[in-house]
């Protein structure tokens, strides 16, 4: 599973702080820090919110190492997710 690394990668890709993202998804910064460091995992409700925020499907967020994808492939995933919402 790549959830922790992907959350951190996507946040940094958007040039957001943990405080920024935590505020948007309505969790504590320390909770998000735990998710990004693999100490904790979000409940399904928060996982959905995080996936929606990053415009990435939950399956991709959890099962793919998004750091290995090209920028164009990431944009393709975001566009596909955006069209499905």
C-alpha cells in the first residue's frame, strides 16, 4: 500500500502545508501527519474526502505509487476522477 507516501507526495505537489490540507479536510494536523508517516490510516469517510480533494481515485491513492508516474499521467488520473464526480 502506498497511501502514506501518496498523501505526502500529493500535498507537496500542490505546495500545501499539512496545516492547509488538515484544515480543508477537517482533521487535526497531527492526524494528517500520522497518515503521511504511516502511523495511522484514515477511516473510509476521510479517505473519500482526501481522494476527492486530490482528485485521485481511492484505488489509485492506495494501490499505486503515484511518485513514479509522469506529470502527464497524474493529470490524466485527476481529469478522469474529475469527470466521474
